[in-house]
């Protein structure tokens, strides 16, 4: 190839000198003519290769089933390669055209070489962008932080490109450049601290499967509550349920605590864990006439009858003095209410009966005694889950007066104390 280039550009100077144009004039005239020829040839090479490469890639993309080559077309990879080929031709031609202009040959050669390095990196970037888009369309990789990996590779390539460019500008060998680069690594680490932390974090997040694209996460520190839409080297983007976007530093995913709801979404039910406060002074023993009235409640009618028989048998066998209700065994309105709620939950169609289902009493507080519902809804969708939970507690609130219980409410004014 060198001999061909020499024949194309090496004929003008001897010819002008033969015509007695003088050595200096022949040199400049030959230079101008060769630059004109080089420009025309380079542009012609560009047009030919752009036409051939672009059409060839489009043809291949249409014939193949894979989407990767379609993405190469959309990222204009062939067009950038078509730019690179005439640049290589120019780079090889510069030493011949500027043979008599050593100073300008050095400068122009370095500029063309730098442009080739940058263009090569840009071509690699378009290939990786196409690869990123292709992998994101693949369900197997849709939840992986592809952006982070591509960014890491490109950072490494840009560092290599930077070393090559600096070595060309200052005529330093690449080995010496790498040695110098190692000496200033502390400064580089300081400059790229967030990038390095982000890379380490993104690798840990991926390997430990802490978060995926599409996961619903809650991160109170950053006010995030929504779905993860992007994971890259520096940040994790979350689209909140109010359609705002929160950007979280990737390294915060391993340095701070956040909640990932993926386990709940993949499980058989979504947990309902909510309590109401019962006034302690409304809890009391139930008399026989009250129990007879409560037998009208179908869910606990059989239970009351069974318990009455057991309690009466116990009190009789132990000769309990029932002149006072506190003596012996008795049923309380609170205990019976708990049993009623348990029965109600066990037949409620919106709950998963294969998972934990209970109504329990918690540690008493200064506001009353907490009665907690602990169950799992069949439907995990937000709006349906909220409906199920509200429906259950609507029934609980409406049922409380039947058992002569009261809910604690914070007094709002003086009228609250009037009997």
C-alpha cells in the first residue's frame, strides 16, 4: 500500500523540478497539488465506503432475524467506520506529502493520529450502545445493570485512548506513560472516587441481587418510593408512584438501608399488619343475658355455646362462688371479640388462608390496648390491597359496639369530656 501511495503523490515534485520551477517553488506547488489530490481521494473513499458499508449493513439487517444488526444500523456504526477508512489513508499519506516539511509532518501526523484514536473509540461506543439496547430487549438481561458494565468498559477504553493520545503528542512510549499513570494513580482515584465507588457498588448490587430494574423499592433517606427504571455506574433512578423521579447514588444501595418489595410481589400474599386501640376501661366480663344476645352472631354462636358448657363444668367442679363475676372462669367481651374477628378473617375471601392469619393483642399502651390484625391478602396490587384492608377494618369498626367495646380517640376539645 505504501508503494501505491508513493506513486500517487510522489510524481509531482520531480516533475516540477524537471520543469525548472525551482526547489522551493516546486515543493510548495507539489504540496498544494498533493493536498488537493488527497482531499479528493479521501472524500471519494468516504463516499464509496459509506455507500457500500451502510447499504451492506442494512441489507444484512433485513435478512437476519437478530435485532443486533438493526441496532448497529440505528446507531450509525457503518457511517462512522466509513469515516475511519479515509482517515487511515490520510495517515499513511502524510509522511509522503509532507516529506520536505518535517515540522508540519509531525504536527499534522499527530493530529490525524489523535482523530483516528477518538473516532475508533466512538465506533466502539456505538457498538456497545447497540449491544446495550439489544441486551435490554432480552428478558434474561432486562433486570441487570447493563449500563454500569458498559460504562466501566468505556471508561477503561477512554483511559487507554488518553494514554495513547498523550504518548503521541509528547512522543513518549506507552510503557513510560503507563508508569507515569501509576505514579499519579492516587490523584486519579481521588478524581474518580464516585465512579470507582459506583462501579464497586454496581458489581455488589448485581452479584448479591439486591435490586433489579423493575423492582419496587422504598428508600426513606432519598424520599424514593417506586419502581427502579435504570441502574448505571453512578446512579440508580427510581420512578416514584407520584410520577416524580428520584436519583440515588449507586454506592448508597450498599452503604445505607432500603426496602425492596420484590419478595412480597413474588410471594403468595401481601401482608396486612394494622392495629386499633381499644379503651381498657371498656373491657369487662360478660353476663349470661349478654352471652345469649351475642349468640345471635352466627360466626361465634357455636363457640359461645361450647365455651359456656366448658366454663360451667369447670366452675361447678371447683365449687366457684359466682356471686362475684371475677371468681372462676368467665368470658370477656374483648376475648370474644378477638374470636369473632378471627372467624371473620378465616372466611373472608380476599385473604390467603395458607399463610399466617390471626388477631392478636399487643402490649398495652397509655392510649389503650392494641388489637392487631396480621394476615395476607391474595391480591398484591396496590389498589386492590388497599380495598381489602379497608373493607376488613370497616367491618371491625362497625362490629365493636356489638361487644360493648370502645375505640380510643385522642380528645379534640372540651366537648369530648362531657358525659
